[in-house]
C-alpha cells in the first residue's frame, strides 16, 4: 500500500513557544511517520519540506498513492485537540477513522472529531482517499510545547492507525521491519525468458519470466541475473561505477552488484537468435516515480542518479 505524506508548508505559522513553525514541526512528524510506516511494511513517499501542496497533490496523483495524508497543526479558538478532515461521504472510511482515533488518543486534550471539507485543495484534488489530520494546536504554549516534544509519538500514532485499519499487528520502534514481498503478476507470454532481481535488505528474489515483475517497490534494485536459451550480451550502469560490460552472460552472471549498497540505474541487452520479427523489451520501475516506458534492448537512465526498484523484460 502506497501512502503519500504531505506535511504543512506554512513557515509563517509561528508556534507559541520554541521559536519554530508549523512547517518545521509537521515535517518532523512526517519524517517520524515515514519511518514508522515503512517499518510496518507500507510504501511511503514524503514531500520535501516546504514544497507546495499543489505540487504535493500532483506528485501523489502521478505516483498512484492509495492514501494522501496532509499533516498539519492547528490554530484559533480555545481548543487544543486533534481534528480530522475529509471529503463528504468519507467520514466512515476505515483509514480516516483509524488514523484519527490513533492520533486523538495520543494527544492529551479533548478532541474535535472528523469534519467534512470539500473546499480544501488537497481533499478536493487528490484522486485517492485523503486523510487530513490537524494533530493539535500550536498557538497555545502548552499544546505547542507538547507537539515539539512528541513528534515521534505522533508519527508512531499515524502508523498505528494505518495498521489498525488494515488489521495488521503494529510493529513498534525497535521491532523487526516488515519487508514487502515481490508481487510478480502475470507473464505476457511463455517465451521462456527468465530473470531474477537482487534488492536491498532482501537479497535474491525468486525467478520470474516473460514480463513478470522482478523486484519490490520501495526496495533498491542492486543486481539482476538472466536465464535464456538466447545468446545475450549485457551491460549495466551503476552508482559510483558507471557502465560495466559483462559480455555474453549465463544464468549465474551477476549483472550489477550485491552487498555494496549501489543503485542499479540502467540495463542494456543485446540478444542473438531472436525469431524473425521479435524484439527484446526492458521496462524499469524508477524509485519514487513508477514505471518508465518499455524500450527495445534497454531500460533505465544515465547520469541522473536515479535508482530503480524493479524491472520487467520480455520478447514479443
């Protein structure tokens, strides 16, 4: 499940104490939430600090997030507790309810419930469910200081809420991180082109074939192995090394690197013995961006520092 975190970009909303702002503290909460959510097996993208909500929505929509989550702190009136906001008809959404409940239980003041707003850009313009949380109030000295002191607890509460909504056991800080599994999908055909991905924290994944996905979204792709009756030459472009020519490969040839924490950035193949009219295609999943276009004989990028998470390859 993909969650886009959109912390407040409001540097002029000053806190009552601490010489800080809503932007700074909400970015801290989002950083803590990202760590906690990833530990619990979620795929998370956090907007850079200070990036506009308009750009955040565009990124979230383009990325294909399942949940878009603005993180804010509040001001005005005499309240101090948590407020949830969502589009009409979404108050009873399981994620809205569970995340609001978890954050509300974390804060020490009476809370304000879940309100309906269709005039807020992030609620109105996102393609997916928007779980909008005003964690607590920053214009009162005691609640502002509480937020500053409890950003980690708020981040963990957000993760607890998502786990509760999904019926998952929450893994606290210090627990064993959940690694998402490879979801290979269906093959395009049965030509017999097999390949295998090596990803950070996981190592070698199972063999897949003919257009299935090798790799795990959110995990750095580091190396590939290919098994085919075709004669194939391979090159790889890697972080800190550049392009390496492997010549003719076998199923045991490691294309890329393992245990060196290097990004696998591009793959170039040259196949001999293809049936007439058939071509070899490669498609890469770019970290934080999604699937690139299918290309004949290669996939990836050069000189851009762009990592990859997964790939597909097939003959047709």
